[in-house]
């Protein structure tokens, strides 16, 4: 590509040249909206406007359009910054650099359609290319910084969740109490760098982890309730339990011990107790 600095003044001149060259080739210049992206793109200055218009003539274009595009800072910022919330973080020097060109010609597009193919000649100001690159570099840096920050947050949350799940009172909490116990422990174990969202996320994650771990620990038992009930019925503590509350408390403690501290669900305890009673002839 030729080493050419394209200014807004150059583009203004080019737009006039484009119209004059089109007329010289008996091409009609009309304002029109091209809804489809160009299938063939001629980049300036690799391709001259004369060469592009020669193609239009040979291809049999019915007309050409010549669009002069002024720079709109607000539109540029919205396109350059993906997340609107990040607009407040754009450095002042970048904002100033963009605002310096407000209203200046940033590009000239000459378009035409021939035989079902859409063509475009594009001339873009050098300052606009440079400005776009500066914003892309800043956005990449912001994205990398956010990724690092998010990774740090996830790491803190993971460590806090590990500490919560390691506590026996978390593993032994009843299903209905896990969320409350997890949050209380997360607040107790939180470090100076753990903010409120991190604490809440760690608590939620911990409750979910314990639920899944308990589910794995009790899978075999839940699949063989009859076997578990027969085993329970051999214990004197269960045999001498005069009420369901006493018997089921024993079953809960027994299962919690056998699964490494995970509390069973009330429904599982009730099923085992009922099956054991039936088997024992009660």
C-alpha cells in the first residue's frame, strides 16, 4: 500500500473528483442507500477512483453513489466501546483526540451494483484509522485487565468456598439450612479482600457444592433403602427409640457419620425408618 497520509481535505477533494470522473464516463450519480455489504471492495489508495469507475462502466452499472461521511464522536464511541458502562473509563486524551475531529470528513464511499454484484470504493482518513487503532489498543488492555480481575475474584471465591465446605457444620447442615449456614460461614471466614458479592457468591457456590457432594455420598443408600433399613434395625439405639423423632435422630446421626459428615434429607431418613419398622413387624 502506498505510504500516503489521507486528510479530511483530501477526501473532500476526492468526493468532487469522483463525481466529475463519473460524469466523464457517462455514469449517473444518485443518492441511494445500499443495504447489503459490498461484495467487492476497492481500497484507496491501492485502487484509484478512476480505476473503480472504469469497472463500473465495464460491469454496466446503472448508477453510482458518492457518500461523504462526517465524523460523529458519539457514534464512534458507541462502536468503539462495546460495553456502554466502559465509556466512563475512556481516558481523557482519547476522548479529546476523538472530539478534535467532530464533523470532519472521515471517509468517502463510492458504491455501485452491476449484474447482481455490489461494489464499493472506500477512502478513509488516516487519522480515523489511527484513532480506531488507539481505541482498539485501549479496549484490549481494558479487556485483559478485566479478565485478570475476574480471575482474581473467582480465585478468592473458590478459596473461600473451599474453606466453607471444609467446615463440619457446613457438611452436616440440614438441606433447609445449608444456604443460611453457608452465608454465615462465608462471612466468618472472609478475608479483607472479599467484598459482599464475593461472599454471597462463595456462600451460594458452597451450598451447591455440598448439595452435589451429599447427593453423591447418598446415592448408593438411596438406591438400596431396604438394605439401609435392615442395617439400622440391628442397632439397639433404634430398637429402643420410643418415638419417630428419637429413631430418626439416630438414623440421621448414623448416616451423617458414615458419609463423612453429610446430613441426609428428611425424606430419606423417614423412608429408612418406615421400611425398618415394617421389616421389624411394627
